[in-house]
C-alpha cells in the first residue's frame, strides 16, 4: 500500500510540473488555500481562482513563472505583498469584486515590477475621488487599469488578434484553392465547345487532332 501511495504521489508531481494553465473557478478554498495547489506547479503561467471564497493570499504557493492571475469575486481585503514574493513575474492581475478599499492596500503591488495590467473593478476603492489618477501615480509600472490606459484607450484583446490572424490565413487558403481568375471559365468554355459532339470515337478523334496541331509544344 505504501508503495502504491508513493507511485501516485510521484505521478501527481510529474503531471503538475508540466501544467502551464490552471482554472479552479468556483472551487471552494479551505483555510485560505485550495487543496492540491502547491509549489509543484513550477511551469504554471496562468492561474484562475475566481469565486473560490478566498480571504487571504498567505498560503499561495511559489509560482515563479506565473504571468496571469485571476482572483476576481473573492473576499480578499489585504496581504497583497505576498504576490511579489511568490509570483514576481506577474504581468496581469485581476482583483475585481474583492474587498479592497484603500490605496494603502494596493501600494504593496509596487514591487511587482513587471505588472502591466491591473483590474480593481467593482472594489470599494474605485469609489475614491481621483481613483484612476491615484492608481496610475502609485503604480507607475502599469499600463492598463480596469481595461483602459491613462488616455482611456481600451486594452487590446489578444484572443481577438489571434482570431483575426486566423481569418486572414483562412482567406489566403481559400484564394489558393480557388486558383487564378478565369481558370475555371476557360475549362467551362472548352467543355461547352465539345458538348455537341457525340461520345466514343468522335470525341477521341477531336482530341487527337487537337494534340497534333503544330502550335502545341
């Protein structure tokens, strides 16, 4: 039994070490953590824990390669300094729908030097006067706040860009399959020209005489 348990643990470790994206939305955390989420996810780049009743980030494992973290609709009110320690390479952080109320709480994100996009939508902090200007001044490394930059330009959607590129590729493929313009029209004309001929020998004689023309290389 001990051997089987060891084998199972080893398999779990090997499989988790290859995971790059993990979605745990609507799971339920226990004592500030989700069972099974640990330091073994060394290659994790995207983690989503939306609506898991998370009250703290104190037990968040070390995920050094994590770039995108979704924590929307939880009960987090502070302790954000943990993110710089455990996930130093974050570029995108979604804290919308949490209990964040003041700038002092967000100040801990200054140590996330690679952070480019922060979402605090539907948090109490958004009700502060000059909220956007204050956040951009406090976190000078970020480009987008709640999906918009300082000039109110919307953040690009990477998925839409991929779809557009895919559509262009599809169009190119369709053009290649269609062939040069007029190609099929000529073939149709030839077919129409021979449509009055009978089947069998007559059609064969016409074909041979055409091939014997001197102009044909």
